[in-house]
């Protein structure tokens, strides 16, 4: 469906280096050869249609579960960070977690997984893709039976908000929150365990994906960037690769312009050792831009185009989609591309 157009900061880095040193231990002995099919730059639009694989085609349905997590119970995002301004940008008391276990999943299997941000956004499309493509007879268009975990953000948006803290901070904090707290909560949920007594997740980081739009997209890339030992398949739509990190965040000492540093003068992607990641990015033609044209650090289109260039120059398996006549997180883009995106993202994956 796509046509090609061809101090604390120091301690943090010590921790990151230590983690990177053992990156891949959980995948020891694992290898895959996805090839380069589907890699590169693509342009779509201005006319859009819904991919039939993202609709209900009458195939067997999986099971959906919902539960809440109190922010006050978290050791990582407890809702009282000093960067927050709750009087102006309220923080949720609890966040919703929605879990979809596809019909193709077999209890006791160590399942791959996809974490989606701003949950349950786009879960309906992902669910249909799983129902249709886990049973596909076309091996070139088939999905593994991954479990979807849609995680609601902590509230509000932008600098000094809980959502901004979780998604726009350049650190491994959000990846740790998902891995250590959210995944544990899913596995320990009584309702889920009653339906799937032996449910389990793979330890292979190639079996763990993250997806988001806007700052949720930035969060997906950041999860893999800082913790490739945990998450390696990353999907970003209308990614906020701009300067939206809290001005008073300690990470500002190293990443002054937040996620803009992925492609800025720092050239974080190009100047860092290549990481074991597979990355999808997208931007809309009419995506967000600052009202003041001189505020370069808030130009979503430029940010995503430069990120794609950086990924290409470094030799990553990447896929970049530019969608004409669309806006920020435009649903039409998801409805046309998401099945293709998921198929490309999981290309080459071999279940445990």
C-alpha cells in the first residue's frame, strides 16, 4: 500500500553503559535475518483508504482485560515529581491498563508483546490486525501472536505535566516503569491469570515492541534507545522529536534540547554506536509547527525528516512514511498503514 520515493547525570551514564554492556543477553543465541524489504522512505496520500486487515473480518477474537494502576503506588512515576505543576496541569490518581490477548495465543507460551502509549488509543486497529494476520496463510503478511498492553499516560501534556515527564524525558525511566511495574502488574492480574494461568512474556528484547504517537512516539524511541536490552521494535507516528523536555529536568544538563538532540547538532543517533533496534517513523505534511517560525526546535516535520536521515546514515533497519494532506496523529494514516507497519516491524521475528 506504500509507494517508495526513495553527578546524577554521570551516575545515569554509568548505569546506561552497564546496561548496554549486557544488551542482548536475553537474546543470546537468537538471530534473525529480516532483509531490507520495506526499509526506506515512503510517501503516501493525499487520498486514503482503510486497510481491510484493520477491520473486523469475522475471525476469532481474543480476550480484553482492563485494570487500574495507582500512581501513588509507583516507585518510578508516583505523580509528585518536582518538575510537575499539578495546579496548572493535573496529574491522574490512577492510570488505565488495557490488555488484549489474541485468540492465537497459547497459554504457557512466552509471548512477544507490544506496548502502546496513550492507551487505549488505536487499540481497535491493532486488535483487528492481530485477529486477521496471526492466522494469515501468507507468510509474508503474518503477525506473531503478540500480547498488546495499552498504557494510559499520567495526565495532561507538555512541559511540567506527568505525560510530558513520562514521554519527553531523555532517560531510561519510562522503559523501566513499563518493564518493572506495568508488565509485572499484567502478569499478576487476577482476572488475566484466571483466564491464562500460565501466561508469560518473552525475555527476548527482539520480542518486545513499543508504539506511540506524538510524545508517545518519542517515548517509544526513547525506550529502545536507552534500554535496547528491553525493547527493540519501535513505532512512532508524528513523533515529538522536538524540545519538549521539562526545562528543570536534570536530563537538561546532558540533553539541553530534549528529543531534538536525536538529530540536532549533537547528532545523538549518528554519533552513537549503532544499537540493535528496528525503527518505524512517520510525519504528516501538516504536522505540528511552532507559531513562531524562528522556534526551529518545535518543528515536527523537520524533526522527523532529520531523524529519518540520521537513521539511514547510520545503517538502521528503518521505515519512514511522509503522509500528504494530513495532520498530527491523523487517524487516516493509521487506518491505511498500521497493518503494513506491524508486518514490517515484526519481519524476521522467530518465536521462542
